[in-house]
């Protein structure tokens, strides 16, 4: 049987030490489904404009979806909050044993909303649909692996970076193997003095026949075969081959050391691989002196090529260091890359070099604990460090979030995907780089815009169902409608597309209310300068072409020239009764530049 109907929410006030269960409005469940969508609806309702992300008033939601624990692949959960790094909406996702246990532990609840701030460090224990608050001073200061080892149940926790409110601190689980990474949800936990969440529960039984069908379809799909071969590690080989791999702090588009840090290097290293017939393929584990590390594409790209390090073991150690401290590897790698470039430009007085894993590791530790004024500045993100020291054109950010290491100069659709991402520079909302590099001459800019919007809408609904990203790729034909029907939620495919649009628009309303506008949907100026090395050598973004794509994007979305949703759009998406009086709404959308 699937998990029980989840139509309640656990509400935890750490200041008052109060916990209660409340019903989720039925209209909200229908309109937003769960996960990302429902979390966004609560965040918009709960927060006042300009609320401090690290203040007690910020809400931190741990959300499931109606398919949590049902689908093949890893169970996942969503973390929803206001980002301390960007000041915008933030959703991060993580999988593994904790996610599976949480799906059982929450019972009738689809999630948990945490507000307030504890006087001393605490943990929240969830079991049989109830939650309790317990002391955690004994865990304060421990790294993520140590916390997981000390608790006899699956746990999600923060490391030293979260305790010190590093604005890109992660929430880690499964001994640091899984992370809700980007945007600093771990810093929000640290600000609330919430060290850990312990979940005791068994993941509900799946719908076995439907599960087997989709497991088989997944393995037959291209994405399934790719995941089986490499996890996500092969992404570094792909990016390097097509010339979009950010290298040595975004100075080049190809890394000559890729063979030493990519999938073949992982296969040559000593590793374990855990598999069962019902699991998503993948799961490399490499031994380091600090423990077992799961090498993923982001590690090899951000901590390897991005820092000019071509030793597999060194990259693995840097990845494990980030995992234990609770530091996002993309933002952490970008911070180190910025520091090295700033040193080379004599902007800062530090002896830092590309290709030096020891120096990189020391700086990551310095950042995680804010041990020095320099580490303290970098802990607030590249944009803050650059505003203090200079060098704002050395490493790119969008809405203050460090851009992932896919260089858009080799696939200009990625520039628009980065600029319009709802949480800042992010490659997960839309990934045109995966196809655009092979079809550059075939695609018009209107095609690019429409494909990006379709991906953003689709992932908005899939992440509300809480579907493993890789499994989700084979559900795009019906957006999970067949699965939803099997667990008692009947939607047509058309209705689900509307839900995706509604969620994306609601989050835009949240960000607009926080003061975000067209000027924030911008590309860093460095992308208008030519890239060097590889197939993309000499390529640069044309700022005029980008602005035209952005204008087309707004027109396709039904937004104004300032990037604000219109009343007509809100009426079509049934959002008029949701929007508050403090959210600016436009009267007229921008007109499309090209209707072809």
C-alpha cells in the first residue's frame, strides 16, 4: 500500500517550545500538491516582506510529496526557506535513508514547518506522526559524519558551517553523503540553533507493479544508462568535451586534467558500489582518510577543474571536507576560486594558487568556521567578499548565488536559465546545455526561451511530487499523473502543467515582494568576454541578444517588462485570492518580440 493520505502539517515553534499538528487547507493541497509548491505557498503566507533570513521569523519547511516513498529511486525531501545567501525563495532537495525514514515518521503529515529560535542547541525527533524537542548541546561543534554516527536513527543535521551561519551551508544526512545544498538552508538551521532532525520511521511500501514498470523504463532510458555508468560524475567529461567546463576560476572552457578526475579515474580508484534490483543505478563510494566519499559531478567540476586540481584523490578529499563541514561544493569551490584569482590580481594579500589542494582545503576550513576576517567575508558569499575587497568580475554570481560550472558562453540558453532561476544562479531548473551544444544552429532564440520555460514548469510540479531528478526524466510525458491517480489524486496532464505554471508564478510573486526585478535577472559581464580553449574558444554572449531573450521570456510568461506577473495571469492561474497588498502586480504584459 502507498503511504497514508498526508493532509496535515507539523508546526514547531522553537522559541515557545510548542509543537502542534494542523490541517493543510484542501484548496492548497489541490493547487500546489506538496513539496516545492506547497512549501512555497506556506512561505509566501508566513513571511513578512524583508524578513531576516537568519532571524527567528524565517520559516524553515521540511516537505514531502504525495509520491514520497512510492516511486522507484531514492526517496527525497525538500527544504523550503528564505535564502540567507540571496534573500530570495530557496528550495533544496536531498535523498537517501533520512528521506525514506522521514516519509514514514511524519505519518499523516506532508511536512514540518519550523519557526523561532531555541535558547540553546536542540534537535527535533519525529516518530509516529509526532515531534519532540530535545537538547543537542552535546552535538554542537560536531561535523556531519560525527552527528550521524552518534544518533541511532537517520538524521539530517548541520556541520560547523551551519553553526557559524555560512550563507551557503548545507543540511547533511546519511553521514554527509546527501546534502540539501545550495542557498544556505544549513545557515537557517544554525541561526535557529537547530542542530539536527532525527526521523524514526519505515518508508511506506511502494506500488510494486507500477514501481517495477517505471524502474524498467528508467533503466532503458538514456538518462538511466548514463546514471548507471557514472552517477553524475560523467558530467565533468561531458562539459569538458563540449567546451563549457569552467576551469581555473572561469578563465577557460576546457580542463586538460579531466581524465584524472572524471569517471574513468573513479573506476580506476578503489570504490564500493551498492546496488539492488529496485534502486536507481549509481552509487560510487571512494575511500579517503576521512571516510567514504561519493564523487559527484559538482565535486570534479567545482573542486577539480574550477580550482585547477587534477588529482582524483585530492578532489575526493576536498569533497569529503565540504561534506563533513556542511559546505556547498559549488559555492565553496567558487569562493576558493575567487580568492585565488583575487590573490593573482593583487586584490588581496594571500599566497593562493590554482592546483594547490592543501591551500584550498585550509581555506574551506577557514570559511566554515569564520576563523579570520577574510574567511568571514567569504562565508557570506563571493558577492559580499567582492564588495569588501574588489574583484566583482572574477567569479560570476546571479542574485548573489555562485553560478554552477557550466559556462553559458558555449550554450547561451544556459545564460537565460541562470538569470531567470527562481533561487539564483542554478542549473537544475532548466538545463539547455545538455542539448543546445549539439543543436546550436537549429535553435532559434524563441525556441530556447520556450524550452526553458517548459523545463521550469515541469520541474516545479515534479519537485512538488518529490521525484528523484533522474527518475523524473522518464515521467515528463504525463508529469506523474498515472502515479498520482494510483495514490488517489486525479489530475489531467493539462492540470499538472497549470500547477507547474502556478508554482513558478507564486515564487516570482514572493521574489518580487522581496524587491527583485529585471535588474536581478541579469548575466555577469564576464560572460560577454570571449572564452578561451576548447570548442567554445572565442565565444561570448551578446548582451543585446540576451536582453531580447529575456524580453521574450517575460512575454511568454505573461509578465511585464519589469518582470512582474500581471493581474490577467493571476486570474488564469487562480492566484488572485493568494496575492497580498504588498506584492507589486503589473497591469500589462510585455509584448512578444517574435510570435513565430
